C-alpha cells in the first residue's frame, strides 16, 4: 500500500466558533500551495509552447506540475521546522 499524500493540514483552519460549512477544515495547505503555483506553471507552459513551436502541455500536465511544486514546498517546510 502506498503512503498517503501529506496535504499539509488545513490552509485556513477554523476554530469552530459558529463556522458552518461543507468543509469546516478549509482547503488543504497542499491545495493552497498548488493554487499559488498555478500562474507560474501556466506561464511556463506558455513559454514551453512558444519555444517548441506549438507543442503545448495539457491542462492535466500543468495541474500535475503545480502539485509537484506544492509537494516540494511541503517537504521543505517540514525539513525547516
């Protein structure tokens, strides 16, 4: 069985004081990091397409790259604590 992905815990934890919602823990820190990496990943994919004469990365490839960055950020965060 593979190890579960470390999602970093909640990005915006709630203290439970009257918060009502579908996901009381908020988004994961991993999701937040991936979202923050998205503009840079999109720009890199655009530049790649220009340099490779029209070959482009799929949306799924861009999303995977963002999560790769997020995983790397979580790893460095864990190592520096």
